[in-house]
């Protein structure tokens, strides 16, 4: 199966007729479609789009707005079935970021719900006149529309034929203010799908609660495709509080949940729920950061019938690298698991590969490693090395082969499962006319893993922190928004004039205690 394209798999797979996707609100089902029917609809849309597009010589690129809906998933599959390359877009993307993404990606199509048409019209006016779009209604009654390019599709210089091999491009936070476009091939996705299933072992009787953004590779491969492969049913929802997870699991009798450490930490700290309300949950996978050992051990005790699984991955690895069932080896509560089948993990320092127990940078090799970064050949070459994918994560492997992830080699922060870079937040904040300079740091937070703090130098002293918070509300995604904004007289610098990041936390603590 790992040599099968995603398109051919969607077209030829024998779908479980009794399984599909349910949209839910407050635990009540509001819409349903079987996988078989959804793929049929996607095929019809794909046939319609082919008549509108003239992109036979090169694959077209489609930006797809991924809200928690059946229509967004159907749209994404329609792009694949019509021979295009989808670029999933998080539904919480703010207008300024959307402008940068459209200008950079140069999509041939932009597929979105009709509720976002006015927003997108404004974005396209600001992008410029180098490309022109038209609005075409699809799916009837104007529920979903896309903007199609009037002109001949642009030739995109990517430094290689990697773009033509890409099946999908995922957007991941970058340090330059623009996200990284991570190009994954059919082989990457299909290989990782089978690797994940070998550990998780979903069955047709499982019910999967899917509430993480559909713009993530982890959600796409490790939840959506995984459930479809197993013939399990998916329940789409949005969760804003940990207790909502309890309600959904209990009411819908959910058996599989994939979530991030921040949510399980908050869940564990809440003592208002009991095992009986989570008794249907057979498998719980925690990814997107390191969960505290006392938290996961507590969950083992509070959920005695649940397999608690821990894992590690990154979008560049399609995304899963390692995983394990904690119940089998509870003394490994701080680990990220064993490498999945066909994946090798090596730890290297500046000299070379190190011995078990020695800390270094994590390198990954396997069929799941990405093709490269969209429009960024230099960065692609920097991370796709002869030793494998350079992850920028720091860790070690113990004598039993278990991987432990202990930190980052760069400035990345992990906030509620989101990998964020201070540079991208500083760039947006520095655009504010009253801000001379901004520096972002993070401190440990029991709820979200890390909490973002912004130190800013302003032109005038009478600007309020509330005004700055309001600015961030409109310009930054929720996970990027600082929890504290502190006005300071200057930002500490290194001798080369760069932000001295090691001095930011002491400055923050000094200001807070003065």
C-alpha cells in the first residue's frame, strides 16, 4: 500500500459502508456523511473543476480553508482527486497572515466557506494585481466557493522537481514571519499512515473524536486518514474547555482521542470527573510536546481501562516518528517512544553520532521524511542531510532504544501543542506604529506547557497595555498572542546587535518583582 498514491487509494479503497464522519455540536450530531458518499461527492467536484482549470502540464495548487466541517474535508479530497496539491489552512488564520500566505503560495485556487468570501475578497485586493481571481460557486446554494485564476498558471521556481512530486503542502510556523511550506509526497503519507496504524491498531468499531485543527499533518494522517483506513467513524467537534472533552466522550461513547499535553494536564488537574464518564475511551494518544511524568502516571490510574500512548513527531516527518503504549512500560513515562516501523532515529553532536544516554540533536531517517520546503531550497538542503532529517530537537536514546526529547536547538516555543517562533511574533508586533522594538520569551506554564511574554519598547509612555493586547488580538493567531505585555526602556542585545535571549527572562523577572 505504501507505493499507492493517495488519489488512487481514495478511488479504489473498499470503504466500510457503516462508517463516516459526524459533525457534532455540544455532543449532538448535526450532520453525517459516509466515507463512500463523501469520496463520491469529492469525485464529482473534481470532475467539475477539471473543466474550469487548464493545468495539464503542471499540478495546480489549492489553498483550502479547513474548518471543522465535512465540506472542508470533502473539498480537500476533491483537490487531490482532480490532480491538484492542497495546502490546508487553519480556520483561525488572521487576515494579515492570510495576505502573506496568499502572496507567497500564489495558489491557483482558494477554497473557502461562503462566510469567508468577504474576508478573502479584501485579502485579494491587498495582494496586488499580479494575479486575478474569479468566484465560482460549487456544491450548490453557495455554501462553498473558490476563487479560480483567470490567467495561465504560474511557473513556480522550486529548485528541483520536488513540487511535482508533492501530494500535499502543510504550513508550519517559521522564524521569518512566513510559515514553512512542508511538501509531503504520496509515499511519505501512505508509509506513515501504515506505521501509525501498526501501533494504534484502530478497528472498525472505534469512534474517533477529532477536534484538533484539520490544518495539521498530525490531524490529517494520524486521525482522519487513520480512521478511514480502519473503517472507524469520526466525530468532528470544537473543544474550548477540557470538561467539554469529557462530555463528548461520554455522550458519543468515543473510544479514541488524540490530543496535546496542555489539554491532558488541565484534565488531570480537574477532579470533577470520574472514570465512569470516560469508560468508553480505549485509546488516548498524547502528542505535540512533552507531558509531565506525574500527569501521565495519574491518567494511568484514573483511566484504568484506557491505553495511554505517548508519541513524538514533526510535520517534516509526515508527521509521526515514535510512539509507545505507556501501560506496558510505566517506568518510561518521560519517553517519546520507540521509532515506528521503518524509521531510524540517531542522536548526533558536533562531532558525530553519540552513544545511548548521551544528549544531542535528533536526526530521523525513513520513508516518511518530507520532500523539502516549498520555495526554499536553501533551507531544504540544510535539514535534509546525509544523516537524515535534522529536526532541531534535542534529546537522547536510552539503552532500551526509547527516545527522550528534552529541548530545542533553536528558539522555538511549544504552546499548547503549537510550535511557535519568537521572531515571527516580534515581527508582527514591531509593525505597530507605537512599538519601537519587541522581544518575545516564554516561561513554563502548567496548563499550556509554555506561556508567551512580550517585552516592548514604545515611542511614547502613555500607550496602554490594553491597546497592545487589542492589536495582538487582531494580528496574531490565538496561540501566538502574549499572555503578558510589558513595556520596558530597552531590549538587551548581544555584541552583534541581536536580541540577547538569555537575558530576557531575568529582565522579565526583575520588572515583575520591582
